């Protein structure tokens, strides 16, 4: 029975880049660590969630961990909130939110309040409050974006948006979609009118008006969702699980799954993250865990920035750190893959498959010799992300027998 | 329209073996027959049941024949009984059973009666009986193991185990899990108390007590299951099906599916089986059948014995027999695969994929040129076992059109 390290290189997959000689950033990277593992293991292509699906990091990580996204992915709200580092617990209801500009006649003039360039931390704090025993917490996202989390007993996510989704209309009253949601809707309407009072006279907006900028005097909420109920990872697989990840949303998912979230020194979730530290921490975590998930966010950031050279460089930096894993294959199964592709030519997630390698002593070795989107085509596997855990359970000699 | 011979080499897949130069037993075997079929056909990898699943021979054969194991595999009891060569028919209820030692105070002291080394045929016969029109039949398995089959009208498998699953407790009363099972539970309790009477004073146990050995005076039953209701193979596929197999469990499954079970002279289900006779018999069966399933058990036995040289040798012997099939491809589709891997380094079934070849005149030929776990990676197919029959129906020009 072996332990398992699963490395997810976020947004790893790419398409041919002219400036890299029509190679992908992964093909262009100097990657002796990954290539050694590919040569001494098996490779293939993995389809995140399903073939051609442009999955998010949230849906893809849920699927990679073996959870059925159709069942557990109940709305973006909770995942956006986790992505902002907010604590979202069982029973909480979360929303995506925008700061918007409401005119004197009560109609929305600008759904993005002029794409706010200032930090909204100050007004988010001002509108976080307790109302009737329910904690309302707002945290800022990028520009006009934010998230709202409601924490308290008996909440329901079956409520409509206050966001009218177009300008020239007043914010909508929040309505319950079933009878259990009446109190939640009523609370939200009371909360949002308090928010209007606070924002209308807040110095942040007084200052903006003085400069002739549209005020951020309305919080439009949408996409209500409850924190997903995820089967406990440790029970599901009979393994004690941990994660070493720099991005709050993935840490949030792992935490909901009952895995230990381990912080590594110098890990930032940005391209300047200390990958050596991340891998060293993951290896240490194997002392008292059976399974460690590592997420390396850099390639995704470079993909969104349409910067193939940066993507190549962060992959090279990660490869250097991964070489710490080469000595472990007698006792540890190492798997490396992506959660989705983020082609630099596209600047967003695509549904292209991602390369996958599984490096485990005593297991099969297939003819593929390098780790990239093209070389892995000659590998053994064509696998959906939802089957990966099962496959790793097999190569680590942990799977239960089905039948006689 | 062609006829089909499907050869399942039991436990065929393996992992690299140091003593065979890091090749698998299949790679190490001289196998001109299999390689010729691979070269002149298409190959690939098959995932028994699903990717990474460590399937049994029962679940895997059901899936290979196109039955959904989630629906038809209702418990191990009936398959264990079929594995012991017992006749299990529609409506029968079967159990896995252990001979155990019960002390004077009625508690189970040893759930395995000292792992009985003697044959229990004698006591199994003594406790087989008819009670209230229901036939109770017990047959011995390995050591302390046995199986119990109840045959009669109105039986239900919704009953609890008598096995307390730990020592120091008395055998449990069998309880009905729903109201339709009351009579079955009541009959079982009456049967088990008769069994106690018989076993307590049976010469087999008197002799054991004389030698100071723990008595086999309790039959603990568990894992009740009804013979699965399997859709008739001949109707499902519009083909008259037969099997030539040496192992009772697979014969039992084929028989439940309405296929003809054909015995070949010299076939034993062991490594000394006469494969030439088996293939000759399968070819003869094509006279009046459209589909013949052949199971070659030897590789699995060698895998469980952790004997890679033996596994290589039985594969060589089988390959010799398979060469009888080389002349048939104009009229017959030949497919060869495994039901699961049984790596010699692991000694049990693993979830690694198995190689697959399909050799059929007039069909496509892909670049793969040899038949083994590694060479077939360059073949066309990555297929789940449940899709194999459909694929074979296609290459034999038997499939129905879906749509216009």
C-alpha cells in the first residue's frame, strides 16, 4: 500500500504558440523532472469533468477528488466566496455581488459603478453586520465585485436575485422560491435597505460624487447557493487527506471535504510562489497523511494573462521543485495533471484535455517518454477526472475488490 | 454477418517483473498466434467494469457479456455458490458460509474452526436436507469455507446474517429485513438449529475433539443473495450463445444468461487444462452457435500464486492452441482480452487495464503489432468492458442501426 501525492498544475493545458515555435508552453519548458516521471511511469490525457467541458477550478477540483459535480455543485456563490478567502460552512448561504450605482429615482444607472478602481474593503466592512441573529459578511473581489455570506440557522438558498441584470430598472425585491425561504428573503430585503442607507451617505461615495464619479451605493446580489455537502474524503477513501494549496477556493473545497489544509511558507497562489517550499511541505505531510493534494496556480495566471513565456517559466520553476519527488516512487504514487487548460491564445479556460502522468514503483511503464499535451497522446490513459481517484487507489494498492 | 469467438484469458494483465527483465509475463511469452492477430487486427486497452476498479471474475464476466453489474450483481452468495459448482437457479437464495467453533456456553470461539485442513464434504452432506419443501444444500469451499443454497418457492434474500462477525458472541438469530422475508428467516433459524444438533454429535467433530482440535459445530451464514435475473443472452443479441469454460462460476453465469455450457475433454480450470481441446471444441461449437465465450483460467491461477514463469508458460501453451483460429478470420471475429489483471507481484486482482485484440477479416487494421499490456497502448481502443459486446456486434456486422 503506497501513499499518494497528486499535483494539479492549474490551467496547465495550452495550444500551440507561434512565439514558442508552435509548441505549447509545457512543450517549450525545460522539464527534466516531469519527463523522468513520464518515462518511468504511465501517461495519457485527462478530460476535466467531461470531454470538451470548459470547467472551472472549482468544478474540476471537485471532480478530480471524486465528487459528482452534478450533485455537489449547487451554485457559484459559495465558491466565489471561498475564492475570496471567506469561511463558508455547512448551512451558510452565499451570493456573488456587485457594487452598482443607483440614481435618485431608485433605478440602476451603472451595474458596475464605473468598474471601481479603488479597494472596496472599507465599504464591505461598513455593510457587514448581524441582523436577527444572522451574520452578513461582505468581502471585496476585483473591481466592482464582491461576495456576501449569510451565516445563521434555518437559511435557504431558494431566493431570487436583487440584481435586475440590466440598467434603467430598480433593484428587484428578493423573493422566496419556496415557502421555506420566506424568512431568508425577508431578511435579505431588510438587509439590502440598510445597506442602501449606509452606502448613500458613506464618505467613500461622498468622495466619489465630489470627483463626479458614479457612486457605489447599491449591492446587487445574485447566484444564491448553499455550501455544498461533500462526503468526507477520509471516509470515502479510507485515507487521511491533506492539501497544500495557495488559492483560498481550493483550500475551501478541501476543507469542506474534511481534509487538512496545510500552509507552506512562501506560498502565495501567485506566480512568485515558492514551489520548493510547497513540495517540501507536501512531502513532510506524508508523515501523517496518506494523500496530499498540491495545487500550483502559476500556469493558470499566465494563461489568463495571455503570457506564454511566463507560463513556460513558471512550469520550469515548478519542475525544479518536483525533482524532490523523484526518489519517492518506491513508497509514494506521484500523479501530475492539470485541472483544465488555459490556453495563452484564448486567455480563459478551455475544454481541451490535460496531460496526466502516474509515477509509481512496481507499476506499468508505457511507451510515452515526455510530459506534455502532445507526447502524452502515446500514453495508456484516456480518463475522465471523476475516475482519477479510483485509478490512483488501484496503483497505490488501496482499492477494494468488487466481486469474487 | 460473422460469428464471434471471445476468448477471456483470466487475470491476464500484469506489471513489470524483475526476473523477466522488467517485462510482464505476456510480454515475455513466445506468442506468435496472439501477435499475428494483433498485427492483422486492431488492439487497445480494456477497463474491466470501469477505470481502476479491481473487479472479480464474476463482475467482470457479467460486464463483458454486456450486463450492468450495478443492476444484476446483488450479492456474493450466489456467485460463491456457483464457484463451488452448485446449481443456482432463478428464485434460489444463496449464502457464503463458514464452519465455526461454538463453545458449550453457545458463543463463537473461532470463526474458522482452526482453518480446517480436512475436506468437509462429509459434514456438508450431513447438513444438506429438505425442510418444509425447501431444499438446503451445502457444499465445501477451501478450508473452513462453504456455501449454502436454498431452493424452493417464495424465498427472499432480505434476511440478516447468522454470522456475528466476531468471536465471543453467540450466532445471531436470522431476521427478516422486510415482511416478505419472514418465512425465509424462520426456516433458516429452524434449519440452523438442526445443523447444530447434527454437527455437535457428528463423528467428524468427535474425532477433532479427541485430537484437541476446535470443532466445526456451527455453520455461520452471511451475504444472502438471490440468483441474479439476467436478460437472456440469445434474445439480447439475437445470437445463439455458448461457452467453453473450465470454472464453475463462469459456467454458472453463462447458464443463467441462457447460453449453452459446452464441456471440452481435458478441460480442468487449472493450469494443466487442455487448451488445444478447448479451442477445438469452441470452433466446433460455431457450427450451431453464433457466439462462443472461452475462458482460460491458467494466467489467473499463476498470478494468485505469484509465479510469473508459470504465467508466461501457460500463456505460451494457450497461444499455441489459439493458432487454430488464424484461418478463420474471413468468417469469424476473434477477440482476445482478460477479465482483469492479476499481477504476480501483487498476488490478487488489480484495477490495471487489460490488453484487447479484435481480429476480423475486412475490418480496420491499426498500427499496433503485438499483443501485450504495453504494445496495445498504441492500438485504437480504450474501452470499458460493458461496451465490448456492442463493439463486437459492430465488427461482425450484426449491430442494429440506431437512427436513420
